[in-house]
C-alpha cells in the first residue's frame, strides 16, 4: 500500500482486498470515485498486509480462484478471516463478491464447501422478499455473471437476499452495513474476455464453450453493467443516511 497524500486523507477510504490482479473492481471503481472514495488495493496473495480492520470507511472483498478452505496452500486466508471477524464484529461497512461473500460467511460462522455444479456464465437470480427491498433488487430479471463452484451455509445473523435455481444462497446482508453477493457484478466486457482466456479450462469445465460464453456476454453484459451501477450506488448512499 502507498501512503496517502493530504488530499486523499480527507476522502473516505475504500479498502479493497484483492486476491488476483485480474479480479479487480472493474465497473464498480468509477462508482466509488464518483462518491468521493479513495480506493486502496491490498494484494493479499502477494504478501501485502491490511491495516487495522477498524480503520477503513469501507471494505470490499473481491473474488479468487482459490477456496476459502484452502488455507494450507494460501495461509493469508487465515489472516483475512481474522481481519473480517474483527470488522464484522464492529458492524462496519463491508461488501463481499464471490469469494468475498464466501469468506464473509465463514467469518460469521458459516462453512464454505464445493458445490454440486460449476457455474460459469450469466444466470438468473431470484431476490427474496427482503432482497426486493435491498440493492439486490436491481438484478431482478437481469442475468448476472457467475464464475464459481463453491457455496456456503448461511450464518444465523444474516438475512438471505437472493437465491437461484442452482444455489440457494446467492446473496445476504446484515442491516444496511454488510452485503455479500455470490455473483460478479463488477466484471466488464474486457475483464470477462481476460478471464475467459486465462481461465479457459475452468470455464469450459462448466460444460459451455468459449464461443457460447462470448455470445452469452454479448446478450447480457450491458444490462448487468447498468444494474451493477445502481446496486452499488444505492448501497453506498444508504451507508451515508
């Protein structure tokens, strides 16, 4: 991490826990900038360390190709779990995406494990009654990008916000300050192509060809971009009320 300038120090900090360089904030970063956040990445798999869990105004936990349970291969996950336990115990604003949702669930007492299917491509999710009153509502009838094969049990203190035909637990929240989604709202067209090239074996292992996945992207990505902007905007503005 780099030291903040005086101007940056005046801005609220959005600390982003990143696990792979190509799994970044994507289309969510401009929304944060528009709301005045100073975005700071911590690259955990590269050995970078986090500040105190209580310091950042907002924490966003991004995706990863590893599993939350693969701590022997990736020991930084244990430190990340400790960081999130402290932050969530303090009820401070935290957003999790894919792996981020899974590790948030684990930090809250849930378990993470391989699912029955690998999901790669745009899929429908169904908001619950609570989800229809949350920022997740923007994804109703908007297929979202899934790129995962793991799932999690729902911790007791959270509210289920969405499920799907393949996975019952797709999104959860706690009051207004914690939000987690299993899908990838952040992925732009450019990111999708980069992931598809770099992770083709995993993507095609879901039973879909690269050509079909590109057609899927052409049909659905634009609508998801719009929904993603509305989703993050509503959540951020809700934090400030």
